[in-house]
C-alpha cells in the first residue's frame, strides 16, 4: 500500500471495474459538443461508482478528471475540423478552459481545493484549464528525449516522472 494505506490491489481493481464505460461516455459527450458542466456530471457519476465500489476510497478521482477531459477532447477533435491541428490539451483549454476555471468556486471540498486556498497552487483544475502545460512542455519532451537517446521505456518513464515531480508545485 505504501503511503496509501487505504488502497490495495483489490480496491484498485474494483475501482477500475466500476469505471468501465465511463470514459466512453465522456468521449461520446465530447464528440457531441458537450459543455464542461455536462462532462463534469458524467465524471461525478463515474466518481460515485468508484467510491461505491471501493467503500469510499478515492483510487482514481484524478484520472477521471484529467483523462476524462483528454478523452472528451480527443473525440471532439475528431469531429471538429477546426480543432484537428491542436493537441488534446489545447482542445481542453480552448473548448472548456474558461468553464473549468469558473467551476472551481462551485466545487466540493477536495484536497486540491484546500491546497489551492492555502498555498495558492493551481492543481489539476488550473492545469486542465491551461491545457496541461506540464504534460506538453515538460513530460512529453523529457520522455521523447530519453527514448531518442536509446533508453528503455521504463527508464524514460522514470526520468519523465522525476522531471514532472521537480517542476510541479503540488
């Protein structure tokens, strides 16, 4: 369990099973031009299923939010020719960024919101509203650089994780 004593392989697998179909719903909604509020409702339902399956343990809330937005963006980009030249992160920022930023005030209590208020760090919402700049400006370049230098995939991924940990404030 490491630092997450409330999690184990069982809670993670139960959570994954509970999320089955949720990302497909987010993709379909993104392709239909859904608002961030509509995407958030789908994500909140996925979170409810996750928490029910894990007896209240938050195993994948961040993945639901971040990957859910990127899945919706990928689907939106496929059907909207004006967005096809942009990365999925850029699509998130262009299409839903303002709504994501505005929604923080309406959000339930979370670790991210507490850190935002206490330390003025942006967290996942700020990163998403901006199009995930740490992914595109730090993570992917470091990963590519290590792979191009001939490092194996695991070494490149560890280097990427360390680079992101060095950069991210939270």
